[in-house]
């Protein structure tokens, strides 16, 4: 397609490299930005320029941070005894949003996926084992995706963790029926897992971690 | 929601000002950009910085251009005798993509909408009338949206155009059943319009303008 100007073409092509944004949406966004005041567009551009410059990986847990050690690792009010292992930063942010967990995290940076060529060495596993050895960790919660790759990663991790500390408690987040779902439309695997991992019924709601 | 760093927050907030992009999508895009090489992010930022600097409105037809007069107005192979009036640049680009029209355009910059406070004075109507007076225009095609506001704008424009040149041909783009649609699921207004604006059946396909 021919664009009215070279600079419009450049913005459309840059936008359409983003996930979930096709050429049509990219053009719509670009035409929208042309109609906005130029300082608004500049502020988006400047925010993007600062993004890589001011964002680092936490040396401890691999979370994103503007310093060497992230906000969560340097927060003394959080529990050092529990590490919640997640695949990506987005998972960490999703758990933080629930306000349910007050321990520390460890971001693997992905999951074991032979199809995508991701093996254990590409993930931040050694650092996790080092933390388990050096910090006083009593429990590791595996909060991985409930896919075959997530399960493979969980199996590999649990073996490695137990080889470093055989007395540690390893748990995984509950697999079951999501809130608001009806049993009739729930897939068989989820339903069968929700029966296997059933909990004792209690009128008192479970305490927060 | 708390973001890991200030610069992540800035990018998320800038992205979520764009149409159709909520906080969740903005965060997903930002986390994606953090994982890309920094020069890729910089090239998006630089494209955005250049956008307003190198984009002007064509002095003749109000199209976007990197010069005073746009590519279409300065293309001598195009027909000076037909002006296709559209609301927005996006409409012009959509028509150009069809490769069906070889005349000139005029971009109004919107449509008459009392609810949104847009009257005839906010649109590029005087410039259009000036062009009809000074250029040798035989036909004006109204390619406006098929909404009540589009119809109002078409009615207003046709009166104004005829007051300037009573002998000009004013046409509008065909209103009817879109390609690939089934009659059963077409709304009543479209169906009734498609009957009113029916054309003579011909085995030869209509010639291109």
C-alpha cells in the first residue's frame, strides 16, 4: 500500500511489528496520532526512548527494576521464606495485583519448550537454586502455566530443587474451575483435575499467605 | 496498579491513550518492547518524533503530504475534472487502495455533527467551493459515510456546490448490499436502499472511472 508520506509509512511499519497489531490497526493509530498535538506524540516517543535506558533486571530475582535490586526484593516487610516461581514478568505483575502474596518471586524468563528450542540453560534456574541454598527458604510455590510445557518445567524444577534441599516444601498453585465458570462448559481435564485436587470444605475462608 | 519502574509506567500510560488500547494491552506491548533489542524500540520512537515534523496538510485538497501539494494533486496523469469528497484521510486511503478512482480528492476533515459540535465552518468546505469555481470540475462524487450525519453533510454540500455551479454533476457512491453478504442477514434500511438504487443488469462489468 502507498502511504501519503514516508514518515507515516515508518510509523505504520514500526507499529505493525508489535504483537496483535496488524497493518490496518497500525494505520488507524498513526492517523490518530497525526490528529493529536505534537507534544502528545513526542511524550510517547520520549517514554519509549527512556524504556531500555532505565529498565534493568533485578540481580536477585530477575524481575524488572530501575535499580540493581528490585522493589520486591528490597522490601523488608516481605517474607524471605517463600519464593513464588513464575515464567514471565507479566505473571508476577498479575499475582501482585491480587494482593494475596507477600513473599518473594523468581522470574524464570520462560519455560522449557523443546519445540521453541528453550532448554533449562536458557532459564534463570541456577540463580534460583543458589537462592534456595543461601537464603532461608522454606517453601517454593510453582506458579507456572497449566500447559504441558508448564508441567514439564515444574517437574524439572522440583527435581532440581529437591537435589539442593530435600527438606523444602514445593507447592503449585491450585488447578481447578475458574471463578464464575459453570461446570457444564468446563473442559474435561480441568474438571478431572478439580476433583483430584479437591480441598476440605470449610465455612471459614482460607487465610491469606 | 504498581509498575516495576517509572519508565514502564510512562510507556504503559502513553500507549493506553491510543484508541482501542486498554491498560492490559498497553502493558503487554510494553513488556514485549522490553524484551526486544533497544535499537528496535528507538526506531519506533524516532519514527514517532519525525511524524509531526514531516507531515503537512495539502494546501489544495487537505490530504496528508510531506510537501505543500500532495502526491495526488501534483500527479498530472490524474483527471482534474472529478473531485471525490471524503470525510477523513483514512477514507481517501481506502479508496486509493481499490485502484478504481483516478480523479482528485477533497478531504473535509470530518462531517457535520451537531451532537459533537461540528458545524460546516469546522470543515474544509470553502476550499472545496473555491476549487469548483477555479478548476474545471465536471463531477463531484460524495463518498461520505452512510450514516445520518453523512447524509446531512451530503445534503448541505450539494446545496452549496449547486449554488456555486448549478450545472455540475453531483453523485454519491452506491449504497447497497456489500460483497459477500447474504440478503437474509442484511438490515432493512440497506436492503430497501439496494432496491431503490438498483442498476440495469448487464453481462459486461461496469467500466472503471
